[in-house]
C-alpha cells in the first residue's frame, strides 16, 4: 500500500480552500450585481487580493517542496511557471496599492504573465511524451481561435499597434496551451492539470480581450478562476507523482 | 556616467592583463562589462525618458529593468552562442553575478554623486542600503539568467526541449525581480527595511546555491563529459 505523503493532502486542502474562497467571491459579486451594492469593492477587495496572491504562493511552494522531496524535474518546471505569473500578479497588486492607480496594459508585469505559458507549454508536452500521447492536428483551430476572436473584437477600435500585437502574441501563447491541455483531456490522461491549464488559458484570453477593448483593467470575476486553476495544477501534479505516473 | 564607467573599467582592464589565472580574468571581464552596461543603460534610459515622455516613476519601475537586464545579459548570450564550453562550469553563474555587481557599482556611484546634499550620516545610510540591497538585487537578477543558461547547457532540462523558451523565461524572471524591487524601494512605505532584507536573503540564497554547485563540480567535474557522444 502506498502511503499518501502529507504534501498531497496539503495540496488537496489548499485546492479545497481555493474553491471555497472562489464560491465566496462569486457570491459577493453576484449579490453586488443584483442588489446594486458595492460590498466587494468597499469591504472585501483587500482580502480578495491577499487571498489570491496567497493561494498562488502556496501553489508554487507546494511544487517546489514537491521537487525537493521527489526530485522530479517536472514539478520544478511547473513551479517556476506558476512563479512567473505569481510574481507578475504581486507586482500588479502592489503597483495598484502603492501608486493608487491601475497599472497600464501592457506593462512590465506581462513578462511574468507570459512566462507562465513559456514553461507550461514544455511541461504539457513533456507529459505527452511521457505518456506517449499523440497530438491531434484537429486542435490547431483552438490556437487560431484566440487571435481571431481578439481581431474580431477589436474591429473599428482605435487600439495602439504595440498593444494589439502584444495581445495577439499573448493570446496565441494561451491558445496553444489551451489546445495542448485539451489534447490531454481528450486522451483521458492527466485531466487535473489539463483542466487547470485550460481554465487558466481561457481566463487569460478573456481578460486580454476585455483589457484591450474596454478601459476595464480589473476583472474580479476571473480572479478566482486563476487561483483555483493554479492550486489544481499543483495538486494534480503532486497526485500524479504520488501515484507513480511521472516515473 | 561615462567618466565614472571609464574610471572603473580602465584600471580593471589593465589589471586583467596582469592576471595569470584564466578564471579570475574571466570573472573580471564580466565585471568590466557590468560597469560598461551601467553607462549604456543610463544613456538609453535618458533617451527613453524624452522619446516616449515617460515619467521618472514609470521609467524606474517598468522600462529601466527591461533595458538594464538586457544589457547586463548580453555577454551571457554571447558566450551561449559563440563559446558554449564556458557554460559547462558553475563559474559561469558567478560571472553572471559579477556582471550585476559591476553594473551596480557604477549605478551606486552615480547616485552617490547626485546625493551630495545629504548629511554625512544620511549619506552613509543611503550608501549602505544601496550597497547591500541594490547590488545584490542586480547580481541575483543577472544570476538567474546565468543559472538558466548553465542548466540548459549541462543537460538538466534536456527532457523538456524548447531551449529558447527557457532562455526567454530566465530573462523575464530577471526583469520582473528587478521591477518588483524597484517598485518596493520607490514607494518608501516599507521600502528600506524590505530592500535590505530582500538583499540579504538573496545573498544567502546565492551563497547556498554556489556552494552546492561547487560541491557538485567536485563530484562531477565536467557534467557534459557524462553525456554520451551522440547527444552532445
């Protein structure tokens, strides 16, 4: 009998807490929407960002501790991927609090946000090779769908060329990750990380589209999706290691 | 800035010619580049300020890190392209840190010159803060790129492939660490203690990592030699 390592239990607990926090945020946002109150922005905003960054840091720490314990490189690479996004979001949050103005889009934080996809892509492809899963060509449209959606959404909008080109690049990265994650899902293998990355990518594509066509740079209803996905990615990888699927 | 950079690089270049030990020469060369990069960064940042009508704040916390990390990393990329054998040893990581320290030396002196109006005690505090925090931050940021290239060359990440993505990641992480540090220091609400603490923690991490690399090198002197010929 394989004894469950405490790390897996902790990662599942963190994931469960993330879901509870997400439900809480969703509830408050819905209450504000239907009752016209501003409970979220006046009372819960600080706690929300503290929790969000906290969940990300926990997910990263779990993966790093997992790498230290199991010496499995895929855990380190996934942890580094999430670190990039976490650092970027910490920067983004601190900027808003310290400068008292929202950060521009794009900003230097985008380097961290895209860094997640730069490492999660090799991680997903590593899992494919490890489990001998073939990549389906039929998923290529998913990669193209993001940039096409962005291009269509921006028709007629006076958008600076630099912002548009960067957004296309970012959405393509996210779309590629979504396509490869979908491939894992369709292969019924490593579904946890596949769902985590897919949700992450969909949120990023949605955020980028909103950020480029509206002045809205904070999209609170997407935040829980990101941190639930991050904790799911960490919990899934640790479970795969525990089950011996990464050996 | 030019005078400062020259004042540091010329004596060091002359010194390099006198040094026998190739490893010491290697490290000093990277330190010299760091000092030169400090001058170049200052010129480019000033141009950016006027060309794009940036605020000083936006320059310091967004654009300067991008420019500075790229300039500091240039010799690392040059070695990775043209002289890969130097990536085999852990001293390459130390060389990356030396670039950052050389850069910071020029930057610190330029800030010191501009802070002449401060009283002696304030000036001393200012210098100590910058020497401990900013210097180590610059070394750590460039060190991140050095570590990435070192591990890529030595086969640690061979099973993942996609080398260029890891290189870009290393650069992105270096820029973000730098930008985050500048953001915290610029807004002095909790700036100085956090800056010094982060500098000291980074230094401790660097020291532990370099010690570990030295131990690994003693047990496996040339990691690349362990790779079968057909993979090299």
